[in-house]
C-alpha cells in the first residue's frame, strides 16, 4: 500500500501515513498522541471505527516465507520513543452487564499496573491502561478495537535496544477458521475488544504484525494473555511444551505458507492462560473474596517470590499455584485425572517465544 511521509499534527514527529488517508487529520497523528487523547471528537462511548476496517495482508508488511529468510527486511530507523525504555499497555474488559460479562478482568489490570509500577520500576506515565470501567471518562481509554490498535502501535513506536515492553490482556478470547492457510492447526486466535460484536475481533496475525515484527535487536516484549484460546495468540514461531515432570521441548509453529512471524532481532515472549483449544479461569479461589484471572494472579505471585526467576521456574510455579486452587475449589477426589497429553496443555499456562532457549537457565528480565 502506498505511503508518504508526514508529521504529527500535535507533536511534530515524522511519521509514515497511508497515501489515501493523508488528508485525514486523525491519520496525521502518531500513536502516542492518539493514546494521550489528542483527537477529533469521537462518538462516545466508542470511537468511530467506520474508516478503520481490518487492514489488508499487504498492510501487515508480509515477509518472504520461511525458510528462505531468517529475518525480515530491516525497517527504516525511527526516532526513540519519548516514553522511556519501560512501557506497558494493559487491557481489562468486563463487557459490562452482558451475558458474557467477566468479574475479574478489571481487578487483573489494576493488579498488573501496581506490580509493574511498584515492583518493577515502570513509570506510571509509561503505563497505558484501557478498561471499560463505568467511571472511565476518557473515550481514548476505552478498549474499543480502534483504541486497542492505537495502544499497541504506541507500545512499540520508537522502540530500540534496551527497551522492555509489556502487553497484558484480560478479557475474552476466541478462535476462527484460518482462511489465510498460514496456521499449523488451521485456526486463527483472537482477542475480543469491548465492541467486538459490532467491529470484530483482533486476530493473531494483526497482533504479530503490530507488536512482534517491529521489535528491534536488544529489545524485549513480554505478553501476559489471560484469556481462552490464547496459546499462540501472538503467532510466535515456537511453543514450549512441558509435561508434569518438568521436561520440555519446543514445537515449531512456523508455516511454509505464512509470512515471517518473528522479530527484527528482539525477544518476544508470551505467557498465556492455556493452549489454543483451552479455557481460562476467572475465580475467587486465590483470595477467597475478589475474582481474578488465574493466570494474572499466579504470574504476579510467582514473580514476587524470587528475584532471579527463570522461565521454567515461573511456568512450574504458576501451574502448581493454579492446580492448588483447583483442588481447593473442588477437592482432590473430584479432580478429573489428566495425563501428560494435549488435554493437560489446554488448561495450563503456556509459553511461546520468537526464539528457542533453555527455559531453566534463562532468567526473566522485565
């Protein structure tokens, strides 16, 4: 798709815009200014999405198919982000009073924000939180499909070596038949914005193109996806399979029919609630009072126990915590026996990555 250079109408930063939307003043803003709420008046409570239909495959910047290339073409140099080297985007969606409402999603994002800012040193103004809380008055902070897209673009804008990025999603997930024929299992995974019934879901292909492929050498991205059908929701090339004894192996999820799904040299890791055909738990079993996503709660709990935690230790600790909560809810005699097979993976936290590594020696640095 043809593009041309322009400047953000708010901060003056040089940006690339699609030629057909060059005259549109909203298209002439960088994603950072969008995230701060600088825009024309939207249709509250949802930003007008009429001109934001899903981008075509060409807009994703499709790379030559693996294995003919190990890395995609290098993108032009971009100016560093003014938002610091620690940035996070947190999506928490309860879906209001609908039949699909969730109780723990809002608690999840508030807990994650506290953990990032108070325990990991993320500056408060470098954490963007989009929720559908009744009291939210800023229309740009409501997790509509348009706003979520803009927030993900903001997360990686100007990213450079040394940056640590975090994406957290707590809400509904989904899957649908893959018509692009680039998924190993034949399905695309997706996350559901608050307005998904009207505007549609955000597919794993788009998430990968937006926050994974632009990641440069020396930068890190950690995604924590507390939702159903989330095993490969970032479309990362490799999936870690671990049995109950702690032995693991990497599954190759690259497809000869797919474009390049890796990074520009950075590390992207996704910690998800379950496999692509599994479900995520929203429960009060951990605290006995407020509901919380099992993945989010167990992730924060494990990360605070030991400072130099490896990915293998994290995964084992989270799985132990969640299984303990299940036994507390149902009792050991009511637990269905689950063997070390595909059924186990569907209900346990999963790890996927842009590269293979030894999960018991590589420490987590967020």
